[in-house]
C-alpha cells in the first residue's frame, strides 16, 4: 500500500515563496507520475503541476507557469513543488497524488484529469497554503 505525506504549507504574504514536499513510500515501484493538485474554498479540485518519474518532464497549469517549479528527488522518494511569487488565488489545500498504472496516459493527461475523470492510485491528506494580500 502506498503512503503519501505532504508538508510545507503555511500562511504567507503575497509575493512570498513556499516549497511543498511530497514523500512517497510503501511501494517497490516508482510511480509513473506524481502530481500536485489543489482545492480552493468553494472550488473544485484542480491539477497544478505533475512530473513524470521516467524522464522528469513536468506539466504546469497555465495559472502557475513561470511561478511554480516541480522536481523529483528519487533518492529521497520526494517530489517538491517550489512556489514563488504566491498570489491570494493560490490559497488552497494542496494534495499530492501518484499514478502507478503501467498504462499511464502521461503527465499532461494525468495532471489535467487526475482531479476529475482519471483515477489516481493514491492521495495524501493535503497541506494548507494560505496567501494573504
């Protein structure tokens, strides 16, 4: 069984930076894709950024391009989400999820649909990010 733990959330002012961590354990196999999703108050959960464990190709939602950066430290079984120039609209609970499917449709598809139509293999409990104006 996969175990996923997120950390790094907090309360910051607009323009500040945070780095979220997602540590994955409990599997002898690397996930095909690891992703960050978020759910803002009153909004549906959406994909933020995802990364392929095979070639490290990343995918970013348009709203975070140029501000967020995803990376994978395989030695630590940890995926990071560096969030720079945070905005109030980034306020949300951020969730880490993994896709272990051998038939993974790819990082872009997983990130676009992992919060909706595509079933991820496992989810963390989330970490809260609050950005004040």
